[in-house]
């Protein structure tokens, strides 16, 4: 009798343990199927602020478990932060130079430090922009073109806002000055130039009327409602291409690639196009 009771008790315990184990397995499976919350950190050129914030709202319907956190600044500053170990899943630069400086596939003359952060098979040329000449309300100096700007700079009677040398919009501006045979150092010494650490700072100086003109992107001029009097041609400063890539240090490479893919969809491109960006054909 005692042996029978012991057997029955052991059987009951075994059934109970099996049930608990089965229940735990079902919960884990359910959690896996529902998807785990993921936070992606996107480093992007400051000129993408308005569009990416809108796209982030739209992306919630596409990937509700993904939270997008943005770090907007000049591409040069972002490149340095990535190099120094900042957490970043996706990088979108306002010029090829900063992306090349982080990629092992780039020419050693550009990637001089042998950095290897870019997932090369994810890299694409995402967008095109234009470099423009913007003036404050009322255009007090009557600047109506880049030719006019060059004449005023030669006369030393205006103050121009431009990006720093490590900022893509500043680098495009340097090419424009060279195109007109103007020496940046001489202009700076004469008090004709003031600088911004990113394109948003340059845009603010124009909007507030603290300068007579500023060289900024068409998209920033549009977003701030500024008056554009001229657009730079490719022979003046080259094409303005925005490359994008997933980084090798990404903690969520699949989710990062999915977001990068989304940026090329018609839905995302409609947002980019609304402020003046265009896809790279």
C-alpha cells in the first residue's frame, strides 16, 4: 500500500512539473513572437532634422516596437563621435568625405586613420541637396546672386555666414570661394566672414539678420522660410550627396538595415521631397 501511494505521489509531482515547464515555454514563445522593443540610434546631418523627425512618426506604424533616437549635428562632429566610440546604428552624412573617413573600403588618402566602422554592403547614396545663397528679410545689401556676393566680398562691405571647415556646408562654401578666386583667410581677417558649427547655426544667423547673407542648403532655407537668391551649380562646389549606412558597431544590425531600407521607400521620399531633397537616380 505504501509503495502504491508513493508511486501515485511521484506521478502527480511529475505531471505538475511537466505542466509548469510547458507553461513557461509557452510564455517565452509568445514573448518572442510579439517582438522585443528595440532602440535605434541614428546619427544624421543637421540638415535632416525636420524630415527625419517626421519620418520617425511615420515609422511607428511600420515598426511599432522600434524607437528611433536621433543625434543631429555637423557630419564632421558626428564622424568624430562615432570614431570615439559613441553608440550609433545608422549614420547619414551630408557629404561623402565623412562617410569615407569611417569606411575601410575608402581610399587610404581619405580614410587616413584606417577606420573600419561602415558596413560596406549597406552603404548607399540616399539623397541630393542644393547649396544656396540665402539673405535675411528685406535683403538690406541687395545681394541677388553668387556673382553679387563675390563683388561685395571683394569690396569688404558685407558679412557672410558659412559653416566651419569640418562641416560639409562649410566645405562646399570653401569651393565656391575658390571658384571666385577669393581667399578665405583674407576675408576672415577683414571681418567679412562669420562661422557656424553646423548648417542650422548658419541658418539662424541669416534668419535673425545678424549677417548680410549665408550659404546653406536649399532644404534648410525652405524649412526656415528664408529668401533664396541663387543656387550654386555643380561646377562651383560639386554635387551635394548624402550617403547613409549601417555601422559595424550597431547593436541591432537587422533593425538598422530595415530602417535604412525604409528611407528609400516612396513614403519616406515624399517627406524628403517636401522640403527640397531629391533621390539619387
